[in-house]
């Protein structure tokens, strides 16, 4: 898309734009010691997913990114049960504020609080 479709005014008015996603991610990172300074551990996940954990004290987060064009089941989390989680940021806003369902949609990224 050209500048007539991708410009600051259009991005500002579109709550689903990449601009708003970046702002939500930066705001969350600034509020969270774990996301900004915590330990970093890669997660073992199915092919097509990249995930990592950030921890600091009692604060625990998982970030999972799906690089495929299909929904992928993450599987059972042996260390930190998904049942006690909350999706804080989702790249497409799907599931935000709800417990993580254990699936990441096509081209979706999620930031999960444990």
C-alpha cells in the first residue's frame, strides 16, 4: 500500500493498526520488570511457533509468535499451567483479557501473564 493508505492519520484512527499494537506493547513493557529486565528462556514449541518466557521475582510472562498461516495448538505447558493465565496483548486483539486457550492463530502473537 502507498502513502494514501499507510499514513500516520490512518494508523492513528485504526485501533487495529501496527501503531496501536506497538504502543500497547511498549506500555506493557514499561510497566513490567520481567518484560524489560527479567530472565529470558526459550520455550520448546511446535514447528512454526517461537516462544519465550520472561521472569522477575514472582512476575512471569510467556510470549508466543505464530509464523505460519494456520492456527497451532501450543500443547500442555509443563511448567506454568495455561489455566491460570491471562492474555494481556494479542496482535489481532483476539482473546485479550481472557485466559490463554492454548492455541495461537495464524500470524498471531500473544503476550501471556502467568
